[in-house]
């Protein structure tokens, strides 16, 4: 079918956009964590804390939440700008959006601290907002993080569907260079290549 034939070259982007929309629906609409990504986000979160363990305390508390959003953003940059793979880049942007949603839930819990913490310890966002005397603005901070995540999700869907240049498109610059090169006659090349520019009676 002609319609399916037109879609076939773009199926990677369509699939990535569909999966991105699905994980976006799970988080922002159904308020559910994405099963596989949630575990991976948690691992990145804890790794961020470990890497910042010897830095100032405020950096260490921020590091977990920042890391779990920054990692998929870095992957989106790699796939988008280094490999021109828009489907993968779009999915990674959407992943960053859902990870930001996780962070917003954590931030919103700063005043009640009802969420279970891995290994106990101090609630990151309770410490952060308390440090800056902003516990009374918990809802606004969490809302801003959630809105940022939703924006990243929408950007991911758009990027995944972005039309990519065909791999078989001709390289115009090479064609232009080839057209500007002098063309030698077959007789000169077959005889004396060095004399290709000599007049006919000089041979």
C-alpha cells in the first residue's frame, strides 16, 4: 500500500514516539512509575550521590536528582548531535522527562516525607528546601520540575518524529568539486597523461 510504503522509512521514529507517549502517559497521566526505567533511574540517582560524596554537602544532596535527569539528556545529545539518530534522541528526551517527573514527586514529598528512602538516611529535598528556607514553597518547586519534565517529554516526541535526511541523498559538495575538475581526453590518458594539456600537434 502506498501509505505504508511512505511510512516504512520512518518506522523507527514512529515507534520511538509511540513508546515515548506511552511512558509519558504512565507518569504524567496515570501517576505510575515506568517499571524498567524507574529502577535504572534509581541506580543513576544513587550513583550521583556517590560521585558527589566528597563535594560540598549541598552539591551531594542535589547530585542524585540532577544525575537521573542529566544522564538521559546526555544520551539524547549524543544520539541527536553525534549520530543523527533522532528516534533514539527523542526517546532519551522523553525518558529525561519521566525522570524529572520522579524528581518532582520526591520534591513534593519534602514536607510529609512519606516516601520510603533507600537505606533510610536524610530526605534529599527536605534537606535542600530546608537549607534554602523554602519548605513553604515545596508545591511550587515540585510543580516547576514536573512542568519541565512534561516539556522534555513533548520535545522527545517531536524529535522522534523529526524527518531525517536520507542516507542515500547525494553529496552536493562532492558533485560540485567533481564538476570543477578538468576532464582529460581518453586519447591523452591512454598515451601520455603528462601531455594531456598539450596542443594536438605537440604530441
